[in-house]
């Protein structure tokens, strides 16, 4: 029976080529958009080097400072984070680093080399798992003794001509000389907390280190011993924030968020659109996904009703010869599912092509981005659900149509 349904479904789809093509385009484009979005988010928040344990990472978000009715949402200074997150070092490794890399310039044989420099303390190399190709990270002692730096493989090739042999050599950046201590594998630009071309310790003269300055451009990263330790670490951090001396009419709050939420809110945080950019991000995503799924579903329902109305004569004849409502409904559902699965395969192919094209061009700095097997499986399941939802009502409506009425509608 199923084989007969499949054969008939295939013939019906070939008979109405324009309808089939239009439906495939709608379903394929919808799934392609979802798959590309999921792939990009996975590239940013999945377990990849150097954030190999995202489920164990907590990150500070924008601090909220209530100054007697005036609300400020800004990044914290190193001094404030060292005073608060620094108290967690007995429970878990803690890193304090610049939230955004700073654009800097180096010159190689008279040619300008644009780089991104991130300031980070020595704990940065304990929290994140960088892959060192040569040398090693700087320590707190080395950072205090001289200007030192860790550079990416791309920077080593561009400045020194090769990855090997860069350790121990000087590199001049923004008219400051640093000694290279290590070379790490390139970090994709989408790994927001880790990405840079050059990593250097905090300058001892920086305003970030001034004890009376709560404002800065830094964030803290905490690597939990296990995900179960999150509540205790959050509670300890909240106590440390509450203990910061404040004026009587002022209130300070620094959220300690999950890695996934920190990535989600990263793009919105810089514009201060919301005091909770991660929540705004997920709300916008949910709305976009709902629209992306709802509009094609309604369109497909309308098209299915129209297509089945045109087959009223076929329905009437089959019912006159004893076809049951269940058999007819099953046939219509099989046709819709075959169409939806074909659209799903088309969507997967389009998504793979789009990601390949973006990965070799604009998103090349993001590292390898592709549709994995998990996404593939969820996409196929989504295609089936999508087909069932869009085909169930039209199939039920036409299968319940009396044979005489179907023949009259066809004659009319």
C-alpha cells in the first residue's frame, strides 16, 4: 500500500510541475535559512578550540549600575572584576580580558599590517585551551617584567615570514616593542571571547587597573570544575559584587551568564539596546523562526487545498469505487510528505552550498562552518513535521468530502 501511495505521489508531483517547483522553493529556502543560522551559531558557541568546554564556562555580561535613578549598562574594569571575580579563583580558574579586541597597526618592510590586539591576564591561558604551535603563554611574573606577547600563526607568517622561529623575537605594534613568547593556531573571528591576532598582558599604567575606576572594557571568564558547580560559583560571585563599596543611593549588579547566552548577546551588547541583550537576542530569534515557519506553512496549506480541490473528480470516482476516507487522507499526506522531504533535501543542499561559499569568502575568518549530521537529522525531522502540519487539514477536508458532492464540484 505504501509503495502504491509513493508511486502515485511521484506521478502527481510530476503532473503539476509548477506547483511542485514553487513548493520546493518555499520549503527549501525556509530550511536553508534555519540550517545556515544554526551552523553559524554552532560555529560561535559550540565546543571548539579554544573554548572546548562551553558547558563549563561562565562569562560576565554588562554591569548594571543604578546611580539613584540613572541606569548605566557598561563593561567593567579589570580592577572591579579582579575585586569580584578574582575571589572565585579558589573555586575555579578565572580569566580577565578585554571584551573586544583593539584594532592596531604593525609595519612589515614599510607595508601596513592591520591586527587585532586583545589584552588578557595570565589566567586567560588557563581558562581557554589554545593550541600552541611554538613556545607557550605568558605568566603573571613574565607579564610584570617586560612587554611580552602571544601571536597567531597568521600574524607570525605575515610579520616574520614563517610560524616557526618567531618565539623570542621582537614585534613592534603601535610603536611598542613586545617579545614573542608563543605562537597559537589561528582563532576564528566568531569565537568572540578568544579571538585576536595578538594577545598581551594588561599595561600596569592602564586606567583599567585603577582601583577607583569601575568602568572599562573587560570581562571575566570562569571555567567551572563541572556544570553542577554553577549555582555555588554564581552565589559566591553575587556576594563579592554585593560587598563592593558603593554610595548609599547606588546599586551595582554584574550578571554571570552561561557561555551560550554570552555569545547570543554579544552582537547586541555593544549597542546597549537592552539591559539583557541575550534575552533580546533569543526573543528576536524566536520571532524570526516563527515567521520563517508560519508563512511557508500557511502558503503550503492554501496551495494544498487548491490542488486537492482541482482533484475533486478523482476523489469522487475513487470514493464511488469504495475508497475510504482514511485511504484518501493517507494518499494526500504521503504526497505532502514526499514533497516536503524533497524540499528538505533541497534545503540541505542549498545550505551546504551557501556555507561553502561564505566559508571561502566573507566568513573565511570564522573557520570551517558546515552542516553536521545532528543538524541534518533535525532538519529531516523538521521536514516531516512541517509536511504533516501543512498537509493534515487539507487531507482531512478532502477525504471527508462526499462522492456526489466531489463529482458535482468537479462538473461545476
